[in-house]
């Protein structure tokens, strides 16, 4: 097991050339949010922008448009009819052609059984699967559909559902559970919690994240993490490097938020506003880990 350090993360962050434009900095598409849980989508989008994505497209049901358009004016909004599966798949296909990476699951709620199959049938982009997308996978056996370059981001409860075991058993053997999930689902996976673990199947690389604190144990923190990882995927990182780097940045933003607001009072939205300082601290790190450290 390797402990992630800031030098490694610094080495993964993409350069921003002087002739960059919004499309060359990565285009991220999110299928997140539902009636009553629009906040999950909003936080994921804001986090993606703060993590450097150049263009963010949020796909939501039509009735959410007034809420999300006002909350994230920087984003392009793709609307779909939640009552028409066929049109949803067509809409997803058109949006995916323009995307570099996808995030799906944050706040999908009851829409998960509609959105997940429709998107996965037409998706060939690197993808972050979180929250309700993971729950739908566990319930409906969608594993054969998701793209090869997928990142799974479960907490212990979601991991338990994916593996048909108890949360207590996952907690008792976090590394073993993560290794089992990677072997079953053939994707890079990140098991959230204290000392977040990240593992990929191809090279059997296991990393532990040293940043973060108990103040981050709030509803919405995972949505922020998904947005960060998605932004890194869209900017060209592979799934494993995006997951390792995203967990470190997310945790460091949480540590900065704890310094400012205290563990008791800090909010997931505070994490988003602390991402710039977290990235600044990382980019100011002396030296870097050699480029082949994880290759």
C-alpha cells in the first residue's frame, strides 16, 4: 500500500497552455440530480469547474431547469423527458458524442432505473459511477454495460450492496472488500471513508489517501468528490490517477475548510470553495514524483 503525497498529485495535474480554450481543457457531462435532490448535481458541477474542467454539461429532467440554471450559470444544461426512455437515450447519445468524460449517479434518486440503463447503453466515455448509479448496478446487474474506463466511488454501504454483504463486513476488511469489488467489476475503485483506499485491477496498485477529516462526514461531500474526479478524467487523466488525485484534492480541501470553519460547522459547499487553495498548495509543492511512479 502506498500513501498518496502532494508531489504525485502535482505530477498528474495537466498543464494549461496559453492557447487553451474551454474545449481543450476538458468537457464533462453529468447525469445527476432529480426532483428533491438537485443540490447533488449542483455541487458536483461546481466542484468540476473548480477542479479545472473547461466545459460542463449537466443533464437533468426538464422540471429542474429553473433551479439548476440559476445555481450554476456557468454550466450548459441538457434537458430530458423523464417519462420517455427512448428519447432519453437519444438525448444521451447526442450529448455523449461531445463529452470527454461522464459522471453519473449523484442525486438520481428514483430516476436511476430510467437514466442508468439508457446512458450506459450508449456510453463509451470514461465514467465516474457514484451513489444511485452504484445502487442501480447492485440491484439490476448493469455491470456488462458500463465502459471499460470506469471509476466506482462507493462508501461502505454502497460497497456492501455491490458485493451482497453487510456494511459491518466491509468495514471490518476494507482492503479485502475493495479488492473483491475490483475483481468483480473490472474497474478502478475508490472506497470512501477515513483513509480512503483506491485500487485498480490492471496493475494491482493500492493507494491510501492521507488527507481529509471527520468534518467531511456530511451529505453532499461525495458529490463534490465525484465532480473533482470527473473533471480530472475530462482533462485527460486515466481513471486510477483521477481517483487517487481527486481523493487527495478533496481531502485537502476538507482540511482547509476545517481550518476556516471548524469540523462541526463546515459544509460540503465549503469544500468546493477550498478547492482552489488546495490545488494551489499542491502546485506549490517542491519537486514531484517521477512520472512512472504509478505507470
